[in-house]
């Protein structure tokens, strides 16, 4: 009889739902605030500069997203110390 | 000829007859479709979608036969791996996951020839899957350094970019659809991010196959969720076919790969399946839903890389994330240098049998699959 680790599944459910919500908010920020931005630049390379700036903003958002994910998992599963094999 | 031989012949005949029937029935498809719809056999999405699913189901027996073939051939050639999470340390045939890319490429070609599928989409998909399989096969045989796999799989995304430039708006659409908030156009960033997306999906799938059946079972759950999402929202026949094909071929391989494994996928299977998922996200316009569906893989890879801080192979790790106890259960490593993999996270403080950990991982895939489905519905 296979036994599910319900505690781990429950905690992971919280992690996934939180990250899912944050991801949708992040894409919302990109769609509503970042994408409509028009960055003034040289007309020749302006298109690429504009794209690069927006990509950097998206990268910063995704790093923040992963940082929150990291903190959340460490808090739920490795609160005592990372090297432990003991439960939280 | 033995019973197994006859069953292979019977499957071959079934495929041949089925293909011929589809060719013969094509001219009178509307009449047949209406009758089948009345009988409840046909999907309301249309003849093309129903044909796509019927043809994709063929990938299940094809993968079964091919996996069996690779198991026999690779065992004879000594291409075997040790199942390190068992006390008896059995030797299992490796690289049997090659059955999946072979099936995907074969069936994609068959779909174009038989059902008149979009040949450019199928070509792009086949090239991505084929090239990722080659990278995986080379790594299986030559044991490359960890950095080469992500770099080489970057090139696997090139066919989509090149075909997209040659046939604009036929391969990918640079307008990203976002749940709730509409969409935004990415003419420069989108094509540039395709190779990165293929590299990430293939390598992250490669990293989450530490236990029996986790990759094949997880991909089956993900592709089933995304297939349902595509059927509910925008059932483009080519996308439906490819997701169904990935689902049934993953299930075919899972039959032999499930706990206790009789066949290992190898890098050839893992990288190609991950690349298939990445290619499908782009070709089928399910980018954000695919990210959500791959949450377990993303967590596993991110925590591995954030701890180890470099691209490396599991075999090269000095501190392993898990250890095998004398009673056959898996326990979390107490080494602070060990990476925080998903398996380690699930067993921290609670040693468990391998089959139990696999079930827990499948539960996580069910959660991420359900979230992906909601994402697709919200995207519309």
C-alpha cells in the first residue's frame, strides 16, 4: 500500500498556489505596466534597446519570484537548518 | 514465432489497417463525422481533432514495442545502469527512453501524411525533439561535463526560430497571452527566448528523474492536463495531436519505467521529452500554462542550482541529497553541502519507501497540472 506524505503535499500545495498567484500578478505587471512603456532612444537601435530594458525588468521580476519561492520552501521544510534530516 | 512476436505483428497490422482506413475515409469525412457525433463517439471539436486523437493513441503501442526492443538490445550491448535506490542494486537497461522521440517523430510524419496535419509545425517539432535526443544520446555514451548539456540544448531551439523566420506566424506567435490581463507583443524578445525555453524545459526534465517512473509519470500528468486545457479552450488539431502523442508515448514508456523499473529513460529520453514539452508550449501557445505545469521540475532544478551554484551532473556530486537506509527506505542527507532537491525536500525528517516518494511526486504533478488547467481557462 503506497502512502502519500500528506504533510509535504499540503505544504507544497501552499507553495505552488502562492507562486502561481505571484506569477500571474507578475505577468499582469508586465502586460499592463511594462509592455506599454515607450523608452526614448536612438531610432536605429531603439527597438532593441526598448526590448532589452523590458527584458531586464522581466528578469528582475522573475528573480524576485524565485527568491520568494526559495524563502517559502526553506521556511516550510528546512526551518531548523539546511543540513538537518530532522522534520521542522 | 513466439506469442510476443505475434503480438508485435498484430499491433503492426492494426496500425497499418487503421492508417489505411483513415486515408479511405477522408473524402466522406463529414458524413461519417455527423454519424459518429450522433453516436457520441466523435468529439464535438470536429473531425480533425478526433482524427488527431485517434492517431495519437497509436503512439501507446508503438512506444511499448519500441521500449521492449531497446530493453533487449541495450541489455545485450551492456548499456545498463544501476538502480541505486534499491538494496539489491539491480542492473537496468539504459537509454530505453529513445522509444519516445522515435515514436513522436514517426507519428508526426504519419499525421502529416495521413491526416494532412500542418507540415511546418510537425517539422519544427520533430527537429527539436530529434536534436535533443541526439544531444542526450551523445551524453549517455560519452558522459559530457554538466555545462555542455544546457549549451547544446540551446541549439535544439534553433529549428523553431529559423522556421519561424522563414514562415512568419505559421510556427510561433510572438504575442504572449497572459491569464486575466490580456496579451502583449514581444517581436524581439520572443524569438530570442525560444532556445532558452527549450534548454530550460529539456534540462529541468532531465533533472527530475531520480526515482522510478518520475519523469514518464510526471510528463504523462502534465501533458494530460495541457491536452484537456487545449481541448477546452482552443483545440487546434496539430496541438491536440502533439499533446496526445506525448501523453500516450509517455504512458507507453511508463509501463516499463514505473516502480520497480524494468527500463531507464537515459538522457536521450529525458532531454527529448523535455524539449518536446518546450516546443509544444511555443507551437501550441501554452507558454504560461506549461510553466505552471512544470512547477515541480522548476523547484527541483532551482534549488539544485542555487545550492550547487554550477551546472553539474548528479554523478559528479560529492554530497548526495538522499541516502538509502538499511531497511530500503530513502532518507534526507544530513550533509549541509547536499543540494535541496525535490526528493530530499519531500523526505526531510520522514524517511520513506521509494514507491511512496514517487506517489507524493505524482500528487505534486496533479496539483501543478490542475493549476495549469485553471491558467489555460483564465487565458481563454
